[in-house]
């Protein structure tokens, strides 16, 4: 069994219609490559135990022609943005049990993000899976949110993935200096969060908890 996901969020969303209540879980995970069949089987088994209905994978390192290798008896609905066999790549998978109808997709040729708009249980969603550059690149986030603006007017927006930044150093990073200059990328994200009325769901549910998903060996700092 693999270790817990390096980037993990299990988010139940309760969707109410006139007939029934429907709940689905989203799991996002930077898998650092999923080309190995052994690793792939273990990952898919693990997310099945998490009861993931929507799965967001980053750093798949798959070619577009290999996308279908992610398919199994539960996850046969797959959308991917691929780059090469050593870098990047993001995929969105939907479990067969959820009522899912695709409306549109936006795919990045650089393997950094994919955006889908889909109807799930008669409700419209815009779902973003991204793997951001690990350097200061506010233009990347401008591009993603620009595409999202064209889709999200009448839909609920869900964004997951690996942002490669720390939104709030005081709580999202260990050993954080008292005064940390905010990067331009973080400022851009915060501005768009206000514009799109987005929240960091995990931090809302865990306002002070220091649970970290990444260790910077060079700096000996844990980051969320």
C-alpha cells in the first residue's frame, strides 16, 4: 500500500435536487509519475479505498497515447493534458457511479492544467486540475483563471492540484519567518479567489492545524 498522497484532499460536496441528496468526494494527488503499472495499480487501489468519485492527478508523466492506461473497472471517464514521459501531465478521472455528463474542456498543451465543465447530478461544475510551475509565474495563474472566467458564470467552481506555492506562510509552512514578503503569484491567486468567491476548503475546516504535505530538504521546512 502506498504512503498517503503527497497532495491530498477528500472533500464531500452535498448536492441537493428536488428528488434526492447526492454526495461526491474529490481526491487530488501529485503522484510524481504513474507510468509503472505496479505503482499505478497501488495508487488506484488506494483512491478506491478513499471512495474517490472525482480524482485529480498531477505529474502523471504520461504521453497522450498512454492516457487510457489510467482506466480501470471504476474509472473509465478520463481527461488529460500531457507533456512528455518525464515531466508534468495532469488528469481528471470520474468514477462510473456518479451521474456525469461532459459539457466542454480546456486543455493546456504544456501539460500544466486541464479544465472541464460537466453536469453532475443535474448541477453544473467547472473543475480545474493544475500543476503550477515551481518558480514565480503569476502569468500562469492569470491564464488559468482567464479560461475559467469563460466557463464559470453559471457553474460551481472546484480547483485542485499542486500550486507549488504557500498561500499563507504563517500557518501553511513550518519555521516560517515572522515577516514574509508575499509573492506576486500568491497575490494574484488571492485576488482571483476574491473575484471568483473561492475558499481554501481544507483551511476553513482546519484553521490552525499544521498538517504538511511537502518537505523541503534543503531548507528543512514542511509546507502545505
